[in-house]
């Protein structure tokens, strides 16, 4: 084995987005494309002699090849040890767990999260820092700046490592340890939740279905739900991770998990349903003929956190992304703890968690988490709900409806316009921003505008400022319309329109969501001219 220095040419467009660098698989398969990006990352990190790196991904197509490439580059960069999930697999929350437990300098996670997989699908790479959370923007921007001037990369010429056998091997002076992908994570979960109560729940005949969507959480779900908690075999659906996710779009929402939704609406529905996404950091919670929005899920868990042993002392605060509904704000107010509103992107929660300002956090895009790690965590949320169901003896619908009766209901929906022309999307947002100054005080349909701005966030811990994080139109009754371009797609642009209306009257808590939001939907079209700019008469996906 020798370390070789290879001349290379920069690739344009290697600027990481909200969750790392995401492109089509065919882009990553270009000669030295991945090598260039990883070399730029390692050069930016500096000397890593004697340090530990965690490495794994969601098992999608190109995952194994990428792991081998990164191992050779890591050996040339001087890492002492790399912990790799067996088969090259680690869920995103498990990677965060392993980084924190083993004191690693950081970790590389290979995933495009909820985006489709397969040879014609998407691939992604991101770096998580020593606290287990996503790299801050200062680091990712430095990596991008380095990538545009890169002229060489360094890699060992070592043969491939056997990723399927637990144990250690060496590449140059670096030890590669293939570890059990599930073990550390399962141990952490057992310390947070009342596994005895959940085991008793299943022993009494409680039934559930967890749809792993042929993605990374299948092995975790089988080990914990069916193995440690005694759920019957077959509780975990689509449990085997596949390189193309079995043709699924591994995004756990009612559209992409339509099979689970249909099952939960059937005559013989299980008591509880849940699903997770490609890399295991998202969750969907479903009761019998009852879908729980992510915003409501965060609020319900915050209101009932003390049922779980890991949160028995109460919570210090809550954080939510700006587009997420204000349901959690009302819980925080009742508990006398702060609620922070951040930009979209889990990295913004990291400082609040590290500073001890919050315990629970969540995003409307089916992501929920806590201070147990620095990533959102799909299976953690499912276990939290199971703990709540076991402690209360109530069903999902009853728990949520009781929550609404106490705090009021925040009707909420997201309308996505996917793969639209990027220039048209930018023009729409620019036109919206140009109108903001004149909207306050106007009437829009049945609503009076109280505030219209482009959300700007000043981090309360380190003072950093994030601008242009989404256009907000807030009404005098607290209703909101939010417009934002997503940074997680790989084709064109995705316009997300978030709609929220608060309703205090319990007699009005059972309207169909789109009916309850019809007035705000009309306002969004009127203000932004969505159909004119996008050419779309309707959203691609409504959740």
C-alpha cells in the first residue's frame, strides 16, 4: 500500500446546501468527483492525526463504493481510526450517536435523506462535527471555497475493506473498525424510554406497523421493536434496506407512505402506525384513521415529556423551525419555558442544544429530536409515542384531540411545487420580497396583515445572523402564510408554501384541513402569483 498524490481539476457546483452536497448519482460517479469533495473537506478540517472519524450511510446505490473511496482518502489524511457501520450502513441519528459516544472528531454521512435512490436517483454527503450535529455554514462554505481551487487529492491505493464482517483491519497507519450499526443506538434508546412499559403494552395485545420504506431503519426497527420490545414478527414493514428503496420515495408523509395510511384507515387497522425515511431521521405518526402532523407531534411530546424516563425532570425549552406551526409555542408558554424560532436546517438547533437552552426540537418536515443527540431522530420519536401510549392507556386520536381541547388547534399544511424552473422560482421570491414593505395593514381576503417580512435569525448563543430564511405574512389573528425555496432537491427548484390557522373553539377542531385553510390558500395565490410564475395549477404534493 502507498499513498498517492493525484492531479485533479475542480468541479463546479460543489457547494453544500441545507443538508450537505446532494446531486444525482451520475454526477457523483464522474471521475474524482467524490474524491475532490472529500479532499476539500479534509483540507479544510486540517490535521486529523490521531483522531477518529465515523463513516456510514443509508445504503442507497453508490453507498458502498463511496465508503471505500473515503476510507482511502482518510488514510492519506492521517486519521488514526475510522468507525464504519456494518455494510457501510449507519442511520443519520445512529451516526450522531456513535460520534458522541466514542469521542470522534466528526463523521461523514452518505445520504440524500428522503430523496429517491437507485442508479438514476440521488446521492448525498455531509459532514457532522464532534457534537454529532451537522457542520455549521462557516465550515461548509470553506469547503466549497476550497473545492473551486483544488488541484490534487491524496489517497491510499489499498484494496477494498470487507464491510460485512465485524472487526478491525488497517489501511496504511489507520485502523478501520466495522461496527454493529444498531448496538450503540439501541443502548441509548433503552436509557431514554420505559422499555418495560412498552414491552407490557405489546404483551397485552397492542399492535403496530412501522414502515421502514426499504430504507435504513429496517434493521433498527427489527432489533428494537421486534427484538428488545417484543412486538410480533412482521411489525416492521419493508425492513430490508435496498439500494433503490424498492422503488419507494422514502419520504414518510401521507402521499409517499400511502400503503401505511390505507392500512391504518382499514377495518382491521393496527392500534398505531409509523414510518421513517431513507436515512432514518424523519418520522410520521398515524393512529387509526388519524394522521398526526409533525407540528402537533412536537407539541404533544413537549406537553407530555415527563412520561419518559429520559425527560422525567422536565424540559428546558423547545425549538422549532420558522415554517413549523406555533403549536409548540403554546405548550412552552404553559410550561413556562422558552420556545425558539430558527431557520430551517437542523444545524440551527445545535447551538441551542449545546448551550442547554432547549430539550426538544422539531421541523414541520417530519423531523423531531432532543438533546440526546444533534440530529433529528425518526425511531426515537416513534419510541417516545409508544412510551406515551403505554403510560396513558389512550389511543393516538384521543391524545391529540385532548391536546387540542387544552391548547387549541393549529390547522396546518404544506404545499410543495416540485422541480419548477429555478429562474421562475427566484423571480417569484424576488417579487414577493419587493411587496413586503406595503403589506402590513392591508386586508387580504378575510385576513388583516399584521407583519410581512423575510425571516432573519440572530443566533442567541454565538450571535451569527442568517438572512432571507423565508417570506412570512402574519395575520392579526395569528394565521400565517410562509414561502420558502427548499435546498434539499436535486432538480430545478422546490417552492414550499406553509399555511397555518389557529382555532381555539373545540367545536371547530374537526374540519378537513384543506377546507379550514381555504382562505389562506387563496391569499397565497393572490399575493405570490404562484400559478403565473410556476405554470402549475396545483401543488405537486400536499402534506
